[in-house]
């Protein structure tokens, strides 16, 4: 299992040591044109996680490819580029300009429809534009995420990144006014874990594709649960704002959890689909 960061949750150029402690670094989503992002306030803490309304602030693909990407390559870890846009051709044009990276298609951008055919249309356009590995990052706010997963698989995706944030709102205690400038934003952190587990479970069963699981991973136990429902790799998001040492800590905690379960050397991927670790124990003993 590899440990990655979740897109938008680590600035590798200001925290290069944290980026180097990962098995791969995933960029913030890059769009064709520069974006300022949304008006402040753009971050609000809640009891169960964090709300953000950053709005895909980024320098745009030209500046990213010329200025940022060469510096990311110097980190010495594999680089994943998160690609966003408002239409299939915008995604495909960015993909065509990339080389020697893995591409994560952010199919959960504001203003991009989440319907299965739209996600599949974007993936198909990108598949035509590049031979690089393509991971489709899906929103859990979909009535049947496994249907979208099947559609993007058929369109040529190599893997899935699951899940992006879900829309949420927080109100100011004293004034009852929305705390975010945009009134709602993406909910991440602990509240998202059961949502992520359900999404990975459904999509692995539907596609058996490589999956990067994310959503509320704070501990090694959380990471292990995502693997048990079918994730191949795990990404850390909100936890990195609180604990930059999370990659090493989570790795150590996974090893300790597996040892405690008595299955230190066993691949637990998908074990939840077989009724849990009891099935592994009957194989290994
Ligand atoms: C501040 C912030 C910025 C984010 N920016 C992006 C982004 O640019 N592209 C993207 O695909 N996801 C973005 N995300 C979503 C994360 O990559 C991840 O899917 C989500 O936060 C769930 O993981 P977590 O609960 O571990 O944070 C962002 C999340 C946060 C908290």
C-alpha cells in the first residue's frame, strides 16, 4: 500500500520534507486558466471535520507546467497531477501537455456535471489525449457511485480516487450566519470516513480497479479499513493540516494494527468483502 496526500491538502514546495515522506505527491487541481478561488472565509472547523470553499485556486496550467512542475519533480517522489476543467476538451488539452506523471481527473469540480455520461465523456476525451495512467476522482454525492465507476472504467480510466468532499454548511454560533464566504463548502475529515468506506466498497465490487481511498483518514486503523473494503493505496487529506508527520505515523500504526490482528504479512485488500479477517485466519492457520 502506498501513502499519498489528497489533492489540495499539501503544498509540497513549502513543505518539501512532508512531500518526500509520501510514496507519491498529488498536486492541487490545475485548471486551464488561473483561478483566484472564492472570497474569504474559505475554511471552517466543525465538530466532525472541516469545511473548505477554496474554489480551486491555482495558477493555471501554463504557469503550473513551466514553473511549478519542474520544482515538484526535484522532490524525488513520483508526481501525480490533478487535472480540472469545465468541459471534456479542457481536461484533454491539459492531459496532452503532461509527461511522466500519473493524472488524477478531478471529476468533482464546481460546475462540472456529475452524471455518469459526463464523467465518462471527460475520461474518454482524456484517454484519446494521453497514454499516461488516468485515475478518475469521483464525488460521493451521487445516487449510485458504482455506476459512475463502471462508466469511467469503460471509458478507459486506469483507476479511481475515492472520495472527494461533500457539500456542507456551518453557522456562526453567535450570529447564526454562514461561516464560509460561499455559505457552503466541501466537508472533509472524520465525518467523511463512513461515506468513503461505502464508496470504495461499492466501486471495488463493481470494477475491481486500483483505488486510492481517502476521506477522514486520521489513523492507521482508518487507512486499513479503506484497504479492507478494496483500496490499493490511501491518501491523507485534512489530517495533514493538523499533523505533518501523519505519513510516518499512519504507516507505523498500520503495521501495529496488522500485528495485533495476527496477520502482519497478509494482504488484507478487500477482506471486508469476504466477511472480515476471519477468512484470512482460516487460510493462514
Ligand atoms: C483545503 C482543501 C482543499 C482541497 N482541494 C482539492 C483539490 O484541489 N482537488 C481535489 O480533487 N480535491 C481537493 N480536496 C479534497 C481532498 O483531496 C480529499 O478528497 C478530501 O478532503 C477527503 O479527504 P480527507 O477527509 O482526508 O481530507 C481538498 C480538500 C481540502 C480540505
